[in-house]
C-alpha cells in the first residue's frame, strides 16, 4: 500500500472513530464498538488478540436545578456523582484549614477559592495521589454535608480546556456534587446560611469493558506499543486519543508479515481518561511480576496535532538506547525531542521499571489548555500524514530491535 492510500485510510479510521463512536467512556456502547473495530482490524492483518476484561460503571445524568433566594444558578453535575434532592443551609469553605474545623453536617457545602483550585485525584487512584487530596475526601466523608457545590476556574494541566472544571470526578465518592464557574461561586457565596435547593437525577450502572492486546512474534522479551481508546464524557477525542489508536491500526497493517525475533504487542488500554483507570489497573494485575518481559514500551497520546511537530520523550531510557531510538525518529523532520511528560500511560510502564517512551505533540500545553477534553477535539485538528509518519518510524524501530 502506498503512502497516499495509507493517509486516506488513516483519515477514514479517524473519522469513523470520532464521528460514529464519540464518547468512548469505558463500557459505553461507543467504547465497545471501537474495541470491536480494533479487534477486527487486528484479525485482518493476522494479529492474535486477547481481551483483558474488567468491570466499570457507565453514568448518566440530567441537568441540575440550583436555586438560592429565588435565583437560579447554572451548574453541571460532577461526573459519576450520585443523584441529589436537597434543600439545606449553604456553608462556604475556601481553604483546607477551614474545612478541618467547619461544621457542615447536612448542609449544602460550597467549596471555592484555594481549596477548589485543582481537580482532586479520585480516592482510589494509585499512580499519583497527594496527601491533601486524600485529606479532603476523609474530611468530607466524616463531616457529611448533604451535597457539595464546587466553584472552579481553569486548570489546563489536570482538566484540559474545560471551564469550569469538575473538582470531583470519582465514581467511588458518594456525596452528590455539582460544579459552577468561580465567578458564579462568588455570587452564590452571598447566600451563606440561607436555604439553597439542589436537585438532579443521576445513575451509575455496572458495565464491563476490556483492553485489547494483539500479538505477533515468538516468545521472549517483547516491545509493547500502546494507546488509550477511551475519551472523556461527551467528547469526540480525536487527538486524545483516536490518533494513537489509528496509528496502532496502521502499524498493524505495516507489520502484517512481521516475523522478527522480538515479539510485538500492540496494546489498546481502556481508561486513561476515566476516574478509576480500570484498563491500566487490569494490565498491571495481569502482568504482575512479569513487567520485566517488556523491553521497551511506547505510548502514543495527544499526537498528530496539525501544524505542530511530533514530540517524543524517554523514561528510564538513556545512553546508547536513547541514541538508537532518537535516531529513528529524528530521521523525519516532523519529529523533535519533547519535554518530559510524567503523566499518561507510559507511566504505567516506567513506574514498573520498564524503559518507556511517550509520543505526543510538541504543543501539549496549548493543546491541554484549549482543546483536550472538549468538543473541539475533532478530526479537523489532526494531520493524518503525521500518523503515517509515526507508524513508519515505529515499524523501523521494531525491526531494529
Ligand atoms: Zn489522552
């Protein structure tokens, strides 16, 4: 297949994923459809696939009603929140210190200012979870407000281009909550100690989904190339991360006759953008004590942004190894050595001592601030030629090992 046909195919894959299967949260219909599409393509090019099945929840909500002093306030339900129907006095807390001695049982608690400056890591998230986040959860569960309103600003690092961002995004946290703009939080705070009404419907439903691991080659230590297939709620997820999945599909075709000495695993992880990272946890569980069988892991996330270079970075790769891998990428002028990015699925490998590389776009920060996790992340912002370039570079890298 020539270059032009490959690019055409990439476009087709990308459009199919984003237009026909947007909203690919783990366990949702579109998520399952995308997994089946990936499995079919792997089978077509002679890859042996294995499902790594896990339990998760899917979630539905309706628009909340938030009222204070006969005024309506615009709010959104925090992802995965339980439903709520409360009328209670409003209490306002702006710092962790204040929260420590606040009496808030049965109230509607407004968190704003410093305490609401960042997104709180989910309770059971193991990869990164600072003590003050854990303390916030512990205090809230002990003090038991009836419901929580969080007033938030912008936080590109954790929340992408979403404003306001949900301070809580956790299906394991059972106090109902909504989020509103920081500016609105200031207005609502004027109603402290007065009755406020908050009601909405929401539903957590048990579901199942899986990772797909596709293999070729003999036994021995393998190379794992991965990308996450899930998206944030209600987003098409083009550059985050359909481009990574498309590149895996292109690579599968380029390697359809692969018979090299190093086994290759093309891995679709399911849950990078989901609070409980279920696919990542499942992969670690299944590979417990066996991560040493991976000699190199490459993760693609946020790559293929139009007009920007493709950036690679290394984790636990140095010296000769680093030169060898860099030289493959740098043959193409569309690649640069990028900044360190100690988040994302490459850390699943790096934190287990596996040499890992990340492939993303050079402008990741801008991407995060404006586009990631919003409806703006659609195929028109991606350049499919970059996906073909990356698949070609990965093929060459695999043949070198
Ligand atoms: Zn991503």
